[in-house]
């Protein structure tokens, strides 16, 4: 194919993309899909045509087609935030939590690298937190059910042992009953301890941003030693002023450094306490 023909096809495909964008803004998703499809036929190796069409399918809840288009877009561009994001959503629709979360985490990492303040980073985080909470809720329910069944079996075994002991020993009924009650109390404490990680409490203050009071997502530390959520402190520096909101000392975006220690602590905490992913 001659360069002139290729250039003509690319120009025509780009025009179709613009048509598709206009249809999309008017909620004419079927017409937008047709326009993007024609663009893909002309230039199948342009990833944005695939992600644009995937977005239309998402609006129509056609998740199988969302997945297909996003996988193709990722083949063409491994760094496509939108493709990884929508693929993650499509997998979650199939309740493939592990794979869906993996794709959302990839999208979040790529999005933070490109523009940590973008609306899409926040949107991805919200979806990721929701997915991780649902995954935790599913596993937590199963753990609670298993613990309850095990506890009931242990209690039944202790009561049976108490009955057998009582029938074989005369004159020590009160002592035997007291021992049995003590064992049941110890058993209860053991199972309560086992359920602690799945019981919501307050998130430790040092894992929360001092501005939003929410658990950290992407913590950064200032020269003064205070840690903030990256997007929040960047927004403060842009809209309020170039100073640390706590110390009031001069502060510039270039001085913010990722707080890897806190980030690792947050990751470890969330892995153990999945309920903390729940968003208000």
C-alpha cells in the first residue's frame, strides 16, 4: 500500500473518530460504535479507536465486547490506562475479582505516573477500593461461616466431654461444671481473637492523610516531615498557596517525595483489614 493511500486512510479514520466522539457526547452510542468500527477497519493498529469503542460498549453494559476491545487495545499499547481500567471493570462484572483487581491496579499505577491529579486516577481508585472491599466481604463471609461452624463443633465436643466426665466421677460435679465453663470461655476468647481482623475498627491515625482524614492511597512527605495524600496536597499548592498547610513553610511540588514506608504500611494494613477499603 502506497504512502499516499495510507495517509488518506489515516486521515479518514481520524475524521470518523471525531464523528464518533460527537455521537458519544450526544449519548448516541450505537452511531458512535459504527463510526469507531469504520475507523478500526481503516486503521486497526490505533489503540484509541478500540478504547473509544469499548467505552461505548461499557455505556450499553456490553461487557463481553468491552473486554474484547480492551484486550486488543492492550496488545497495541501496554500502557493504555483506559484499556486496563475498563478491562478490570469487565472482569469484575464476571466476578473474576483477582484478575479484575490486577487490571485496576495496573491502570492506577499507569494513571498516577501520567497525571496523579486527574479525575480518572480518583475514579480508578474508587472502583479498585470497591472491588477489594467486595472481595474481602466475600472471603470474610466465608471465614465467619467456617469459624462459627468450627466453634459450634468445639463447644459440642466440650459439652460431650463434660457429660462423660460427670457420669464417671462422683462427688466432683461442681468442680467439673466449673472447669467446663472455664473451657467454654477460653474457647470463646480464642474464636473472638480469630475474628478480630474481620471486625471493622478505626484506621490508625498515622495511616491517614491529615487533610482528608482518609486512609492514604499515594502518600508523599514534605521537607518538614509531614505526610499528605499526593493529589490533595498538589491541589492545595495549586489553589491555596505554595506552603505546607500545617507548618505554613514554603513548599513546592518538586519537594514532595513518595513516602514508601507509609505506603507499605497501608498496603499491609489493607491486606489484613479489607473492610478499610469501604468508601463512605
